[in-house]
C-alpha cells in the first residue's frame, strides 16, 4: 500500500494549558480530497496549520509526501515549497499587481527566472479565471477575485498538496460559488487536498472523505454519504442537524 501524501499520527497541540488537539490521526492519499468539518473552536484550523508547521505541536508526527514535519527551519522552508496553503483572508501584497503576487513565490522561493515564473503565473491565473486581471492591484478586486488569485499564487509553487483553511468564510455569499468552482476543478484534476470548510454542499459533492472534529478529536470520518446520511456519533448528528437544511445541505 502506498504511503499517504499527508500522514498525521498521534498529534497533540497545546496553547498554554488548553489542550487543543488531542491525539489526531488522519491520512490523505494521493489525489484524495479530505474535508474537515466541525463547530468553531473544535481545532480544525489549528490541525491544518500544524501540517506545514505554521503552528508547532508538542506530541505526534506529521509527514507530507514522505517528508517529516519538524522544527528545523531549513526543512520547514523546503516543506512549504511543496505545500500550497490558502487562508481565509487572501494575504495578497497590496503594492503588487496580481501577476507580481503570483510570481513572487516561484522567483523568490523556487529560484525560477522571471520569464518562466510569469509563464507559470499566467497559466494558473487563467486556470482560476483571473487571466484578464494580471495588471490589476488587489484593492480593485472583489473578495472572490482576491481568493482566486490567492489560489493561483499557491498553485504557482506547483505543490504536492493544497491546504484550504475556510477559504470562503470571509466572502459575501454571492462570491462563494466562484471559489468553490475553482476548488472543484482542482479536485477533478487530481490535486491532493485537505480542506477545512463550513460549506457542507462542497463537502458532500467533492470530498472523498469527510472528517468531523469536536473538541480537539476526530469523532468519526468516512465517505460523505455515510457522514451526512448515517452518522454514528450523537455529537455528529447534533452538529449536522444544526447546519443542514431539511432536504439538503446549506
């Protein structure tokens, strides 16, 4: 059996005396989409941030495509060059054009020449539907457009895996669909993805595996049909009863 692209084993994370992650075990196979759901404060985003060492952790082991995530700065930087991450709040450089934002990583981190980096950036801007905006500045873009640029920026690093931390939570409702459509396209292309989201429809349609987190543990995980239609844990049923509308997902 092939090793997972992301392997999380016995992960514990503390913030002071607060035990935020309590022995997490989770794996993501190559080309698999794993979506983590759960209430605010359950540890979902912290789990995601531990994968590329934006948060340290006290116990356990994390591996990405065979690379052990540790506290050695050089190894962390090498790891991050293979892991794309998209945050809630875009984090674009406001003084740079869209094209400059997307070429920054390939030139500064991957060491590519400017012409090659621009070719790669334009390819991914086209992929997310932002090819006509390469000379625009972030201040002129909508939230949904900024997030699609942020996705292109992560893709321009040509990562092994993509991490998404609530990528639509800061968007107006009418802008959510465009970002989710880009993510669906990535899934169809075979990108390995670990996604934290409150978009239950996306989880139901796109995920290979849905994991439900509560109070720092994964209470259950499985195919979307199982988690949404036949959850085994009372807490999962309670959560889904609050977030799902009758006859379908919110």
